[in-house]
């Protein structure tokens, strides 16, 4: 059972998402919060698997709450950011702060449900194309360097290939296709990449790829 | 305008070719009847006298563009004449030097001014020294006054001209600046309106989408929850529409309007006029053409326009009466607000914030708006096309 905490300043939005998620047999909404402060309190109390959080809220906004929540030691929860605007700079900051992905608030409920399940598994990136567009837009990347950035020196050639394609927004299946390898091989490589980068998930790997300058915005 | 200014303006209007060559012709003609030559030594052959006249007057034709060269040419002729013939300087050549010095003042740069002074001084000196009689002070003083005066006069006119041009440039720049500011303010206003509308829509419609998704999800398993969600959608939908109307209807805080959630129409203009009268401004309201109900947004815009114009009149003009005319044409509505506050009344730029909002709104209705001051007072006039069918 995947436990979910819903955070949004609009009661009707919380109510709607609750209805949708509770209806699923493998998902339970264990709590709600109306601002960042409440989110932290509820999270600490309920220890949910997933926190679905609006990024713009009064009182402590989502960004600060995310930073707070992800800074907690041994935190197992993953954060799914809700936003009205997909090219929102806040969203990018949220991802850098440790959010696992983001959704538009008017997302079809199928996607919301899949997103919760996917993030709970810690597996594939959500809406890779959109995420990469976001990263491309807001990343403060260093100037292009020749060769491999220092921070990535300990990655193997293959791992760098995989990382580059992940940053381009390709799914595991697509990467497997591109590199003519099996999907499981790709998954293994990706796992190593995440370990070596100390990245929590695929999203963080994408951020790292841009921020180190391995991948430049606009090359996609 | 002073005499100098009027003179300058008059000269500017005359075609340049005439200005250039008329003095030449005139002085040449004068030289023919010059008493000096007639009374001079009989040794002076008429040809030499004629050449001298030409040499001193012809160069004047180029004095606008080459004042330095011209003064040199003329004074050179004078010097040559003084050295070869005698110090009797004809009146026309004297005038020629005056004109040339004036030209140096008006058209010459620093270098040419120095050249002119030097050349004139040289000529004066030579003429004075070639005189048989010992030079008297007058032979120096008077020429200095005449020639120096001519140049100074020219210089003064030049300065005046430059100042006028600079003022014109500044004026144009200021007008451009004001237009830029107005555009900026308009853009900012549009952005603000857009942002508010976006917020209102995103806020409300986002909720509607979530609730609709939820309703469909639990439609069969929890129909009562689904029904609840549908009711919420109705409520939020209406709220959003109200907020949008509110936003489009009341863009600024105005205290002279009716309660915010009642949208005024042209029928309320009477009450508006009464309210303004209570503040001390008499309002004459007139309707022309056949009144008919028009689409609510159009009437609202027209109402707001009148309201804004009257508020401005009240705030800024020393007006005693304002006239509002509403004309119903076959395919458009015309609204005109005038006051008798006098065109020179202290008025912020015709594109002050209130009127900018008005421009935006009128444009949103595909209409046009003119606002400006006349001798009699301020006029605001808008034409709004009507779609044909009443609302």
C-alpha cells in the first residue's frame, strides 16, 4: 500500500486528489496539509511514502518545505510537485531541492495515479520531455567544457552514455534501443550512475548532467 | 517673437537661391550709381571700377556655405584696390563687406570667424594706411563698429537658430519619451490585467478540472461523492465568472462607481451625472439617435469611459460644466465628453493612467478613442462598433 500525503492550499484540490487516489486499491491518502508548515508536521507524524505538494502556497511555500523535508535524515518519502505552470522556475528549484518530479494540476487522473506509483518505485522519470525542457530552461550550467566534467570522472564510458541520454529525456526503453543494449542492462547502468552521483533518482541525475555541463541545453 | 527672430523666420521662408543672389544683384546695381566712383579720380577706368564691383559683390553668392573664403575674396579685392588705385572704397563694396561679415557670423565656424576678423582688420588697416592724409581715429573706429557689429549680429542670429533647433529636438525627444512612457504604462497595465485574469482562471478552472476528474473516478462506487464534486464545480465555475467580470469591470479602485458586483449600463448615466453634480461639476447629458440596448460589455465600457472622463474633469480642470453626448448610430456607438475647463488647464498627459486603462478597454471592444485639449476644454471621444444585434 502506497501512503500519500496531499499538500495544497485549496481545499477542493486536496479533496479532488484524495477522491481519485483513495479510489485506487494500492494507494491510501493518509493525510492532508494546507501549507508548507503543516506539510512538515504531517509528514513527520505520518511518514508517508509519497508527498504530493503544490509549489506555491501561502505561509511556508512548497520550496522551503521541500528543502526541509528532503534534508531530514533517513527520509524515505519522495516528493511529487504540483504546478499550474510547467515552465515555472520554482519547479526547477524544487527539483534541485530534491523533488522527484512534477505534474500539472489539471493532469488526467490516470497520469496522477501512474505518477504516484512510478515515483513510489523510484523508477522512471515522469514526463521526461517536459522535465528536460524545464531543466534546460532554468539550469545555470557552466560553460561548455571539452571532455568530461570533473565531477563525472568516476563514471565509465557506458555510464556517461546512459546519463547523457537520460538527460535528453529518453526512457529506459528508448535508451536501450539507442545503445542497442537490453533494458535491464540500462537499468543496471543507471543504478550505478545514481549511486556514483549520490543522486536520489533519475530526476536528480538529469539535474546533475546539466549542472556539471555534461549536457548543454538546446542540444536535444 | 522679437525683431531678430521675426527677421530670421522671414529669411528662412524665402527660397535660398534668392537670399543668396539678391544682395549680389542689388549691390551690383548700387555700384553702378555709386557716387564714390563718380567723384573719384578720372584715372579710374570704368572697366576697373566694374571689375572691382564684381569682385566685391559676386563672391557673396557663396557666403552661406563658404563664408570664410568669401570674406577673404572680398577683402582681398578691397586691399588690391586700395594698394593699386586708392583708398576710396565704394559704398557698395562697404556694404558687401558688411554682408560678408554678417554671413561669417551666421554661417561660419570658429576658424572662419577668426579669418573674417583678420581679413576685415587687414582691409581696414590697408585702406587707412594708403590714405594720403594721416589716419584719424575714425577710420579705424567706424569700420570696427560696422563690420564687427555685422558679425556679432550674425552670431547672435546663429545662436538663436541653434537654440531654436535644440528646443525643437528636445521637444521631439520629450514627446517620444512621453509616448514611450505611455506605452510602458499601458503594457504594464495589460500585464497586470493579464496576470490577474490568469490567476483567476488558473485558480478556479484548476479546481474544476480536479473535481471533475474525481467525480468521474468515483461515479459508480461513490455516486454521492461524485454529486458533491459536481456541485462544487457549479459553485466554483460561477465564482470564477464573477471574479472575471469583477476584474473586467472594476480595474481601479474608484469611489464614484456603483457597488462593484452590479455592472452599470448607459441607463445609469443619469445617476452618474447627478453624483458628479453633487461634487460641484454640472453635467449635461444628451442622447442622440435611437437608443437601443447594446451588449453589456459595450455599455459597461461606455459607462466607464464617461465615468473616467468626468472624474478627470472634476480633478483637473477648472471646469464648471461637462457635456456628455451619447450618439447611437446604425452600427456604432459614439460617446463624447467635453468640458469648458479651457485647453490650457493644468492636465496631466492625455495618456494618464486612467485614460490608458480606457484605451485598453475601448480597444478590447474594437473601438477607437481620442482624448485631447482644445481651446475650449478637454475632449474625450470614443467610437465603439456595435455588433449589430442587441445583447
